[in-house]
C-alpha cells in the first residue's frame, strides 16, 4: 500500500534536491524519500520466493545446493527463486535539445529530471537484485551510450557515469533511439523510456511497435515542463525552438487557445498509441515531486512479477 500523496509530497523538498551535488546523492534522495512513504516494503530477500530446482552446473554457487535433496535422490540441484528469473531492464533516455528546457517553476531541466528518475530507478532495481542497463544517443562521435544489463556491484556507478555524461543536443532523436533499442535489445526485457515525446506519434509509432513485437514491455515516462502544459505566459515574448533554432515573436494572449488545443491533440495522439500497444504512460512534471511516476513504476513492477 502506498501512503497518501500529501504525506509523500511533504517529504519532497525541491530546494534540497537542487542543492545536492552529484547524481548519486540526488537519486538516493528521491528514491529513499519515496520508499519512506511506503507502508509495505517493496524489497524481497533472495530466499523469500522459491520457484523450482535445476541441475547443478560447474561454476554455480555451492551455497544454493539443496543437500537434503542430494541425500534423498543422489542429485545435485540448485534452488531457483523468482528473483533469479526476473526480466532485465533497460533505461532509454532521450537527449534531444528540447530536453534542456527549464521553466521558472521547475526544480531542474527535463533532462535533469529524466536523469535523476533513471538513476533512482536503477538504484531501486539493483537493490532488488534485478539487472539494469542503459541506451542513449551518443555524443559527437555518434556512438550510442550502451550498457548491457547486469547485477554486478559496479553497475550502479557505471550507469551514473554514463547518465551524467548525457547532454541535450541536436534535433529529434526518439525514433532513432527506439530503432536502436529494437536492434540491440535481444532477450525479452522491460524498457523504461524517458522522453518529452516532442515528436508526432506517427513518427515514433513503428519504433514502439517493434519493441512490443519483440516481446519487450515498455513503460514511458514523459517529462514535461509546466510552461509546455499550461502556457502561462502573459507578455509578448521571443520564443526559440531549441532543436531547430527558429525564433518567433509571439503574443501569448492571442496564441494560448490555439496552442493548448494543438497540445492536447498532440498528447491524445500519443495516449491513443500507448493504449493500443498496452504501454503504461506517465507524465512527469518538472515543477512537481516525482512520487506519481515512482508509484506507477512500482505498481507495474509488481504486476510483471
């Protein structure tokens, strides 16, 4: 059971998060703050849920041998647990230039928010002894950031280093990122996508369909700023497209109604796509606490067990 949103919100201090140095500290602040609001622990020990036996193979840890079964049947068998058969997780992070946006009321840019949530969920998954990996667009050399899922102790540090290196730049990259995911992710996995989805649904539809066709579960965290959702501007402003560099003088009072209508239609097209593919979708606002996104992930995590 999850504590009330009010009690969770009371635990979140955007100023404290912004003041913390390092992605590691920020990730732990977010996730540990969230877990402190749980009435029921989401963690399970290694030997809680027995699943089945399998034959011993050279290299297996001897501490998991069932010696009683050996005494009865003269067979060397390893106890397998539900924890060992969990699917692997990949973090996919959009780094297009639009992810650099940070409105006046936000506690970080869209990419800051994505990185912190991705790091927090990685910390959680590794605590659960799950395997976590990463895929993100590359830098100037064009080579993508790719880390295969692992449960090894050094995985969290490696993931943090790569997340910290991500910089917002360039035009739309989501369709290419999804295609890379379909190409590189072979075994059935869970894909955690962090993006503002500032690309038409029809342009990314094929990428999502490919991932689902290959049997992967996909969970989408759409990171948006309050300015994009509410268009709260009142005075005439010069707007710049971060991905194309195009600038336009806009009178907000004249443009607000048309902008909001187009924005809602844009959001609905993505919601329809995700409903058709049975893809959970959560909007993460950079001016609000992240508990809703973490709660949705935890609910999905339990459903997939």
